[in-house]
C-alpha cells in the first residue's frame, strides 16, 4: 500500500501535518474522460457513497488530485490521479464463522467442491457481511489458505480458500482450496485457462446458429460502474473475454444454451449475451427481466410472470468444472444438477412449446 508522507499533504493544514495518511482509494482518470466536478465523478465511481460525504471529505483535505488536496468543485481532467486518504489505515473485515448449510459434493485433503445455492453470496461485502459461503467455510474448516481483497468501502477482506467466485444469483459448482499448495496450483489453472468450466443459461430469443463464439472485452460500464459492459477486443477498456456456446434446446422465444468459458470475467456470460441481443432470462441488471420476445397477449404475459415468480433470478447455472488434481495430476470433472427453480422454468417452456404445436 502506498503511504502518503507529510510532504505529500503539506497544504492540508497544521493539524493534519502531524501524522501520515493512508490511501483508501486510487482512481486514474481515463484519457477519454470529459471534464466533470470531482464530487460527481467519485459518486459515480464508488458505490454506496453520497456527494455530501464526498464534499465533506474535500473540506477535510482527504481527497487529493495528483498529490494535492482539492475542493469539491474541482473539475477532473484526463490522466488525473485521484487519491482518497485518511489518517487511519484500511481495516480488515473479520470473517465470522457461521453454521450455514452448504452442499459439499466432494472433499479430500486438498480441496472442496461446493454446489452453491442461488441467492447465496460467496464472500462478504456491502450489505452482506454475514450469511455468505465464506462464513460457512470458516465454520467448517480450520486454517484455510487466505487471499486478501480490497472492498469498495475501504475494508480489506480475508477470503479463506476461495480460488474463484460466482455471482450471488448464479447457482452451481465452486472450488475451495484447503492447502497453500492447492491454492497456488488451482489459481494457476484459472490464470492459464486450463480449467474446463461449463455453464447452462436460458437466454431470450432464438439464436440463429447452433454454435457460436462471443468475443469482446468486458469491463465496467463507463457511466454506471456497478454493471459491466462489452467493448471491442482492441479497445483500451475492459479485459479480453471469450465465451463459446452450444444450443441445447429451443423454445421459440427463449433458448437453452451451454456456455464454455475461455476466460473468467465478472458477469461475462450475462453481459456477452446481452451484447448480441440475447440477455439472460430474468436478468434484472442486463435487461432480461421484461418480455423481450413472444406474442402480445394477456395469457402469454401471465405465463412469463409465472416463470419470473418461479425463478426470481437470472437463469444461469455453473454446471461442470474440470480440473487437474493439485496433488495427483489426475484430470477430474465435477457435475451438478440444474437447481429446481431453473429446471421448473425450463419445463414450463417445454410444455408451452408442446401446447403451442
């Protein structure tokens, strides 16, 4: 962590000069950024904050641009470096062990395979400091290897055993390392893209081809940092991402697909399918929670609303995970059943098409 010394903040005031300041956020302004008041800019970039809090931080000298404190009406420019500093170092979030039921489908001395239920958050964060998979793991296992993640609210989180994660409302397979050696080897598999990960998704629309590949950088939306967006592969925005898909079954207005990930970016499948006009069924963040295809009738509208009620989440399940065992080197694969809520919706669509025919 970069530490700000007294010479970095000489204009803050005599009271603040007596001790060091610690950086809690660092934002480098993109070269294409339009000029904007800094309080508005930070409010967009950092979730769960308000312009009033930001303005108060400016008054306290806690917001620096290129090493100098600024007022809240300062207009940011391309390549500015914004730092939010405080007199105390960022705190660590304590992971509280909790006896929460989880579905362990495999376990040995090196790793654990969990079939995560939809609705369960993987690790603590804003509004979810309890009741997560990490809390459950802390209760069941001792001395899991830890990685450290900086949260949006200036806290650092210990993530025991987590090699990867899936979204709160995505169900399915997730792997947990039990030793440092397993953590390193499994993490390298993800980095090298040698893991075999397949998801099942229900998407809006009737895909033209039985197989296809979606390529596009995935990164934070430039206007709303809370969601992701897709940029051209040669863009300076986002990270390179590839999703391969195969049609499993067609239901006229929606399609069941298997997705094979070549990369693993945040919301990759969800935002990739939105980018080609086929958002995931009932995905509220990416426009799939409204009727996008079908007929204009009250009966059909009621049918869709019943589906949404049966499955109040996006239709995505991490079905299979193939890895190289970190100790034996053996290739092994784990599979999970599609959960009941998503399976019920698939069956409803199957009956809908049969009745229509």
